[in-house]
């Protein structure tokens, strides 16, 4: 079961590749895509809630309600920023910056485990070091000619990654009070309703093929998040995150194969480092 998060990393690569393909379309506004994407997520999960609905009484405590509302806020900001960036930049350019999310997640989980919330298994220094090496290799891959190359889309991806990391770490605090599907369904339903009220796009203006792709992407992200939450609860945030760092390896390959984007040594070398770190983590973590 410890290898399930690797499947999640693969799904992340597939999901990001399809989303980039959708956002390439001229008529697809990144704000509207937040509405379309989260509607698809809600529709995918709606039938499953009948079988997996579970909320424990602790979820209704004021502290935990505030945490849940914070999750919604950071999720909305993160998705808007990532889709804004993904609309304009190549996947292979965004991914090294967006994948700073694991670094943010690892550091925040480590800090939280000491000062705020006790997360079991987050103080294993060997796993922490491997996770930091893998994450920093991604950052280094975006350095050109001794300086970081940033534009407004890269900065948006960076902020989106930070907000996703905050969302994931604080989500861990209340995950035990829900089934994973219930938590993700309520999160996505809340985001869909808020985004629909703010942006109110016309869903009928989307072609049938694109609607199908959005629905497929929704199914992929549902599977991805459920695996992610399973990993957080079973193995801890940091260990799960290092396995999910494999995602850029898949994303670079998919971007090269399906989107015909260029792949350079800046992408290949970090990918090799990541694979090595993941293999070592699996050996010492089992």
C-alpha cells in the first residue's frame, strides 16, 4: 500500500497535462475554468457520497470550522493563480516553480509538528533531508545565467504553490474528522458555489469534447486527492510529499510526448535526482 502515492504522482502528471491542453483553447478563461473544473469534481463525487459520507462531531467545533473555511480560502486563491499561470506558460516552465509546493509543504508540516499541531511521523530527519534535496533540485532547475528567471505568470505559480501547501498542511489537522471523500466533496462544492457566484460563466458555450475532457480531469483529480489524503493519514505529510515529488517526472515526459514541448537538461537532471531520492526514501521508509 505504500506505493499508492506513486500512483497519485502519475495521476497528477496526467491531470496537469490535460488541464494545459484545455486551457490552450482560446475561449477557455482561467477564471471560468475554476467553475467548470470544480463542477466536474462535484459531479464525479456526488454519487459516491451516498456510500462514503462521514462527518464526526469534532468537525463542528468552532476551531475546526475555522480551519475548514481557511482551507476553502487558500484553495480558491491557489487554483486561480495556478490556472492563470498555466493558461500562458508552458508546462515545462511552470512545473519547476509550481513544484516548490512540495518544499513549502514539507517545511510547513515540519514547523507545524513542533509549534502548532502534532503530526505523527513528521520529525524523521532522514526523510526530511531527502525531501528537501528533491525539492531544492526543482528550484535549481529554474536558474538561468546565475539568476532566477521570473515573470508574472511564474510569480503567480509560485504564490499558488505556497497557498496549496498551506491548504494541504492545515487540511491534515481536520482530515481525521471526515471520510476523505466527504472532506474533498465539501471543499470542492464550496469552491464551485463561490466561484460560480463571482464569475457566473455560461457552461453551454463549451464544446462537447472539452466538456468530456473536463469531466475526465475531474475524475483524475478526485482519485489523486483521495490518494493524497490516504497518504497523509497513513504515512504522514512529509513522507507522502516526497513520493508525490515524482509528479514532475511524469509531467515533463507527458509535456514532451503529448504537447510537443521542449525538454532540456534543466528538466532531466532534477528528474533523476528526484527518482533517486524517492527510491532511497522507500528503502528507509518501509
